[in-house]
């Protein structure tokens, strides 16, 4: 039972940055914009959160610094892709490379100075319940916040007028503009939200994974978040389940190493990524499956008539 609880709690914690980043990208893509720069925005968020913590700023301020850094990086993407009408794929890739470089530049000054990591929030009375207590009520606050954001995104996209407008812009921006909606402005807000969430994901990594700065601490999680959105066919619930699936396999391979499973270490480490690749390969020939909730104007530039 202790092993099961360890795997479960490890899965929820490992999935948290993926949930933040993938939900943000989901909203961005629902507006018809494809931002491949999640990895760079996460790294920038992680670096500025770490920098704020070393500077002695309070934890909430450090988290906000990481989120705002991610949003600032996404604003650069928005200016290039939405205002200057550059290619969204190339711009996103450039942002990923730029973000990695900025994070390395900022992080080179950290040395081996440690920071305070996130502390577990033990919910009074509930955390002492047998089995359920350790599984549900002994996480840090950002784990619970990620779940709150999941419900908020679900509610916004499917229960509000603004969510309907956003989805309409992702499907037919010309129609939305003809009705009177500011297409570019709404896409800007979506891109900023995606950057904010990616920054939160990076902030969580820097506060939860290690008290010391580690270059490239995202380790490809930004790219996995992009794959999760496709894996989920642009549905929030499937994004959450996909994040848990990938994180669960990552935790299982770590537990396998700890238990001395006689499988090559490299194969164990590759298992989570192989699972994502296999799922995407299986889905690719099925155009009907991929078309579910696919934003028709995704990655297509739009310029309002003069």
C-alpha cells in the first residue's frame, strides 16, 4: 500500500507542471494560434522564479515573477506572430531557443546557492485519514491550484459566452470579426494566458524539483505539453488525464530503478516518451479522431480588413 501511495502522489506532483503548461496551450490553440515556444517560456519562468527567491522575495511574489516572465515571453511571440504576421511555427521554435538561452544566461549567476522549496500543505484532520489522507490532502498549494485552473478552463471554454467567442475565433475568425468581435485582441489575451500558465509551470519546477538551479530543468516537458494537447484532441479533461498518464509512467520508471528491475536503464527512462509517440502514431492515420475539436484556423494567420 505504501508503494501505491508513493506512486500516486508522485504522479500528481510530476503532472502539475504539465497540467499548467498544457491547459495554457489548449486555450491558445482554441483561439487559432499555435505557440511552439512553451519550453522556452517554462525555462524563463523557472529562471526568474529562482532569481526572485535568491533575492529574498516572498514565495508568492517569486511565483508571480515566474508567471509574468512567461507572459512577457509570450507577448514577444504575439507581437511577431499576430501583429507582424510571421510564421507561427518558426516564431514559436525561435521563442523556445531564445527562452532556453535567457534561462541559461540568468541561471549562470545562481551558482550553488539553494532556495526554499515548496512545503506540503497538510489539510487539518483530513491529512490524517488512512490511505485517503496521504493521497489527497498532503500536497503543496500549487498542486491544488493546478486542479482549480483545470476546472476554471473547463468552465470558461464550455460554460461562458467569452469561451464560445474564443472557440468561434479559432474556427472562423472572419465570421467572428464580421459579428463585431476583436479577433486579434482576443488572440493576444489567449497567448498571454498561455504564457502565464507556462511561466507557472516553470515556477513550479524550480520550486518543487530541486533547491539548486539546474540548467534545462524542464527536460522536454514543454514539448510533451504540446503533444498532450493533440493527444487530448483539444479537450481539457483529456489533457488532465494525459498529463497524469505521462507523469505516472515517469514515476513508474523511477520506482522501477529503485526496486532494481532488470530492464535497461535507458529503456526505463524512454518509456514515458515512447508512450506519447505510440499514441500519436496510432492517432495520426485516424483523421476523424484528430478532427475532433480541432480548431479549423489553427496556425493560419489572420489580418482584419483595413
